[in-house]
């Protein structure tokens, strides 16, 4: 529930629909179960994919809710490179007497 978009209801829905994450042999198997995996829709020399119409629609909706909240969530800004961070000031020079 530390992920933006995952509240108690969405977390309960995901746990209730998947039962145990170890049940799936891979992330691709989970995506196919949820109906989020792309389905090949190729004809002749045209290679493309479309959204799956099958799968667990309630689990798909819970994942969609998380994705929509995260798309609207403001990103955490932080230094992306040393040039964007706080600048160190040079040490003061000793005063000549």
C-alpha cells in the first residue's frame, strides 16, 4: 500500500483475485491472467498487437486504477545528475594582514 494508487480496497481486490503471486510462473503469466498482456494481431507482413479482451476483468480494472493514479501523481523531483544538486561553495580565503 506504499505505492501511489494502491489503497485498502485496491490491495484487497488484487489479493482476492490473485490469491498468491507464487501461483504464476512468470510476470507474463500474471499479465495474461489479468488481461493486460498484448495479443498478436498480425496479418501477412503486418506485425502488430492489440489489447486482450479476456482475462480477469476485475483484476485488470484494479491495475488500471493504479496506473491512472500514478499517471496523474506528481513525480518526485530530486537531483538527476551532480550538476542539478546543491552546489558546494569554495572555502573562504584567509585574509592577508
